[in-house]
């Protein structure tokens, strides 16, 4: 009897604390997160989630666990229903006859999960029976002349075909799309086509070095030129043109630069007329080779560029014709969504609503994400791509691991499907044999609604492996929640 009394006292105290916490969450003004109070229940839940996460509830979580109750650790899609369920259970433990606090029904409790599942179906199509995570594959240029490759990918498990508009052209894109439609008919599944507009991606152009096979090492200097051919001399033996001349003119001494998804880090040492000299600080083991068409990230430099270039606006004509989904690079603000819609409207967008995938790859996109989500959900099918390569190069590898988790949580709270992207099974795709680390990374992708593979010689085999892996993980985990199927190893 003493233990029951003690539990009742503890439950009553926690009930009082949780009631106050719930009221604090409800009192938060959603305008501080970049959106107003919405009729959309997903956005309302997102506001509640963001308000709750301003509190450190770790001590409360442990006290709830000791009473055998939910620790509030998996409430992303159901903030208020979780509060109500826990408060109802606490009332029972405290011995209170509190008719005002009613346990939510099972349907009410899991309504957020249902919203997310429905959003995933609208965006990506229905999942296959054995896995909820779809598989997206970036098509190589040769896919425009190889219907057999696309059919092999479809048979292996591809659910979304990604066309990168930074490469090839409208004729090739139309051919790839036609082959995808044909393959989908043969395998009897709806395979979506995502066309990814390039945006103002900064890449190296023509390169030059005093030694053809030399690799950049810490202490080396590289001259970046805004126009004309690369220029080398005895003091700066490496040089590269850049795809975006404005980049060079907007740099400042001391600005950091990362090259090829962070394989090299450098700092701006000096500036000249239309050129900048950078000093290499870090490289991968053995050095890094300077090559054309490699990405450059500038985490300290405000470029002030539109997310849509003149090329993108031209490419959107073919995107409207061919695609089911648009991949939007460098989107950072809600106004960027309006800009895209205005360009689509100017091209006479047809009645078919194109889904939108916002690629989150810059710090500004992170800080504006709630408002961006609220705006994008108003226009139709919407998802977020965690573009881990560019994101890591912008915010640093040290922060990437926690940030990709936070993005998954925010998107789940808003019922927004997520794409887990960049270097998934990269060694497997390129070499045919995965590493242990990338297999673990791929398994973690089961918490997203879609996982993206890049192109490579062994991509068909990688899709097959990922299809099997996602099927097994489907039995073990749903988002942050372990699902305890019977174990067979012991």
C-alpha cells in the first residue's frame, strides 16, 4: 500500500508539472516560428513541437519512465495527443476521477502518422509491400540511350528516377522519362520522375597545375579566376576557373572554402582583380586532386543569389512536360517557393500538380525551415531532401550528424516526407562492395520516406541490396520507434 501511495503522490506532482508545460506550449505564438496559427493540423502540430523543444524535459522524462509511462521521446507527429495520453494515465495513477482529461482514441493518437503516410503516397506513390522507404536513383547520362538499364533498375526496386538537370539536355531528359514510363508499365508499379533543377551551384571549371598528377596538400595555394583561363605561376602552382564569376568578386580575406563535398578545406588568403588566392588548410589522406565540375561551398560568404538561374527557368519548360516532381536546389526562404510558382505559371504549367522536393543544403534554409514548410504545404505535395553533402560542407561535418536527425524530427512533426541523400552506399555503387560504415548509414535511412542512390557502375546491384536491407529494417524500426518483431538469432 505504501508503494501505491508513493506512486500516486509522484504521479500527482508530475501531472501538475506536465499540465503547466502543456499550457506553456499552447501559449507560444506560432509567428515566432515564421508562420501564423494554421488550420492545417500538421503545421499546428509543428508549432507545438517547436514550442516544446524550447524546454529541456530530460529530468521529467526519467520520472515518467520510472512510472512505466511514455517518456515523451517519440511524440514528433502527435504532441498534444501524447500530452493528453500521459496526463490521463497520470490521473489514473494519482487516483483522480478527472473526467476533463480523457485519453485520446487510438485513431486520434496516431493521426499524425496517418498524415505522414498519406503525404508520402501522394508524393512518391504507394510503397511496395515489404518496405515503407522508397528508393530514388540518379540516372546517368547513358540512361538516355539504355532502356534496359532503367528496366533493370525498376526490377531491382527503384521507385523514383532522378534526372539531374545540371547534366545532359532536354532531348536526353525526354528519352529517360519515356524509358521510365515504359519500365513502370512492364513491372506494374508507379515509378515517379524527379527532375532536379541545378540552381546557382558553384563548381570548378577548367583547371591547371604545374604538375599534371599533383594533388593538393595543406599549405598549397590555388588561384580562382572569375573569367578567362586559369593562371599559374611559381608561387601559386594550381588554378581553376569557376562556374559563377560573382563568387570570386564577393569573397573576403579569411572566408572559408570547401571543395568536393568537404574533401578539401581552404581559406581566402588574398584578393586581386577578378581572382582570389586560397590557402589549403586540410585535405583527405593523400591529398586531393583539383578537377573540373567539382562543387565549391562558401560557408562564410553571403552571395545573395536567386535560387533559380536563367538556365533553370529554361529547363523548367521540359520539367513541366516530363516530371512528376521538381527538385529545388538552394531554396532558403518561403519567398523562394513563390518565385518557383511564378516561373512555372509563366511557362503555362498544366493542370497536373507537380510535387516539390526542397533540398536543404544551406544554413539559411535550416533557420527558415518551419516557415518554408508552412508555405510549401499550401501549394500541394511537398517533401524535403536532406542534401548531406552540401549541408556538411556548409555547416561542417561535426554538426551534420545531429542536424540530419533534427531535420527528420521537424519533418515528421509537420507530416513532410523526407529524402535521405548523398553518398548512400557510394562504394557499393562505384566498386560493387559496400563498406561496413555505409551499410550502417543506409540502414539508418529506413527512418526516412525515401533514400537516394547516386549513379555508378554497380547501381543496379546497390538498388537490390538496398531493397532487401530496407525490407529487413522495416520490421525493426518506424521513425524513432523500435518495433519488436520476434528475433530469430537466439
